[in-house]
C-alpha cells in the first residue's frame, strides 16, 4: 500500500503574529536559568555534587570519579551499613534473578506483587499498626499523604513544626489546606495554636521524631496528648529514626516504651497513639523507598485517593525484598544499633574534648557548627582534598543563614582508626581556617545550644541509655578510673576482648587439628 505523505498543520497567521506581541521578543529561557543560578551562587546556596561511589566491600570507604582515589564517607544516611549487609544483598540477588529488574507497572496495573504485600506486612508489624503503604520514597509518601488528607478533609488545618522537612512542607502546600506553623518542639506554642481553632475542624499535627540537621527529638507523647485534647490526628515522620531506635528499630515512638515493646506489648504505648507514622527504606535500611503506617481505613483512603501512589511504577521487586530483609534483620538484632550509638558517643566526646562546636542533641546526628556558608564549604572541600574524608557542608536553605554546619553520621563501620583520622583532620582545618570553637561561641553568650550552659546536659543526654545499650556497669567502672574518653576506652576494651576471644578460638582450633 502506498504510504500517504504526512500532513503538516499550517501555522495559523493570527497565532504566529500573536507570538511576537508584547514587547516583540520571545521569552529568554537561557537568561532565566542563568539568573536563577546566579542567585544561588550569590547567596551561597548553590549545591555541589561530589562523585562518591560507596564500596560495598570496603564500607565506609568510597572511590571518587577515579577508582584509585579513595575516601572515607562520614555523611551518608546508610546509618547501619545495611546497604552492604550480606542478608540484604543475597535476598536482592535471588529476587533479581527470579523476578527481573522492574515491577512492570503501577500497583494497580501489574505492579502489585508478593514483594509489595510482604513488605507492607513487615512494616505494619514493625510499627504495630493495622496496615502500611509503600511509596517510591518517603518524600513522595509525605507529600502524597498530606496533600491527599489536607485537600479531602473539609476545612482541614495542618499544624507543622517550624523545622519540618521539605517533603511535608510541599505536601501541605499541595493540599491547599490552611497551614499553621508552631515553634520547633514547642508544645506550649502548639497548644495555643490548637486552642485557637474550632474543635470540630479536622486538624493534622505534622512533625518529626529525629530532626536530621540538628539531631533534636520531637516531644511525641506531649503532642499525642494535645492531639487528643483538641481533636487532631498526628502525622509523625520517623525517617531518621527507623532502624535506629527502639528494641526492634521501629523508631523513637517505640523507644519511649522500650520495655513494653521488648516484651511484645505495644497496646497503649505511644506508638499506639500516633495516627500516621512515615518512614524511609533508604537510610538505616540501606535501600530505597518510603511508607506510611496506620489504621486500615487510613491506608485504604490514601491508597485509593493519592495520585503520588496511584500513578507511578512500583519499586523493583529486588528493592522491596531487600528492604524487607533489612527491616526483619534489624527487628531481631540490636548489635548494629548499639555499635552505631557507641561510635556516635565516641566522636562527640572526642570533638567536645577538642573544643570543636558540636550542636548538642540526644540523637545519632553530629552537627558541627561553622556558622558561615563559604567557610563551611571550604572546610568540606579541605576535608576531601587534604584528608580524603567526605563530609558535605550543609548550607541555606537546608539550615538558616548563619547556622551552616558539617553534619557527621557515624556508622558501626566507623572504627577507632577512622574516628582518630576524622577528629585530627577537623582539628587541623579548624586551626587553619580560624573557625570558631565552642569557647568562642560561649564567649558571645552561646548560639543554638553551642557554648550555652543552661539546659545543655539535658539536651545532650543520649536517648539510648547505658542500660538499654547494656554498658551501665562497664561505664561506671571506667568513670571511676577517669571521667574522660569513657566511650572510646569502652570500645577499646571491647575490641581487645574480641581480639583475645578470636585468638583463643584460633588456638583451640589449631590444637584440635593437631590432635
Ligand atoms: C525528615 C525527612 N523526611 C523525609 C525525607 C524523604 O525521605 P526519602 O529519602 O525516602 O525520600 C527525608 C530525606 O532526607 C527527611 O530527612
């Protein structure tokens, strides 16, 4: 059959003329891009992207663009090293071989599979909730859930902590609901704002458990009290806490009733009172993806109404199976959490001893205050170039201008040799660049907790107690000898004990072989 020549629509002269109306020129797209980028460069908020290839077999090491150029990563959110955990990798390899690369569709059209079902069952069990729903990331989970609930509930008001993550801010914006911001972790301010709203109006209180840039921890129980009193529901982002806190790694809400959860009694606990828990599979669980957990009705409502869930391809089967393996592993093993906490304490102690300004907090995050965008970037560049240590600088708009910092995240793999290297590198950079120390901030009256005496001990007390970590007796013994570098000495002692046990086992094996 002869092929018909393609018909091209002719340009309507009226429209063509219209395109040159106005001041007679077309929009300058390049000019627009350049102006926007110039603004970012001028206010020092332009983001630089380093080529960091984290090595599964050499954790926490990575290579740069050139494979020979190795660095130690000190700022990843793979907090427990699950991204290279052998159980997770084996599960992922097996699933990939059996089910292939992609899910093949949205959940509703061929992307609903056993991996999604089983992952959601594990998440619901983790948080002791009726149901869970997995999204491609927690950014999407937060955005889609808040946007859906906020837009569908009549006259909904969303009360949002002033330090909430961009994903929640975006979700609230997308909902079109009225937003009321309360001061960070300030329950008095939140109560005043709740009391000013009519009781019958639906209200969502959106907040986090661990705030990732300062390491502060949300007052979950008090917020649940207020929600009950004023007829609100609670939306708790546990992104930086899942895997990390609680006897099963379910997050800070679980940690608050440690014994009850360890004994398998979740009813009546804080977890039970939170309406919506959101979490990520991309940080402590080492994979990618996000989720919400809550009642069956909530989950079904979001599943049925949220475009961010409905109109996107499901996560790959191997990723979902790997994430589930990571959750299950961390639900029954405390060793990574324990070591991560001890390494965090040891780094904080070492930096504090050297007058390096750590913003005090009870969590696993170590924010080191620089207080100047250009200096923070310079410090980060120097760590990388002169010391082969990667710590990205955190500048505006992630933190307010003047609060720029380095954010350090230890893992179970950051052993003493890495720690000593980091601390001496920071010390030399602080000296070289003349960056303010804790005592300098103190001389100015203190700033965001640094150099402020009032309340600092309370703010600094780790959420994980010595008893929960199983180190109470050892810490008492070591303190009695000397109050300094206690955790460092505890880790040294443990390493020595491990070494002795290994060599004793080797001696027994050799003797048995010789007999
Ligand atoms: C508090 C908080 N919520 C949500 C997210 C988004 O999570 P995900 O990386 O799974 O998209 C982040 C990411 O950094 C976060 O810090």
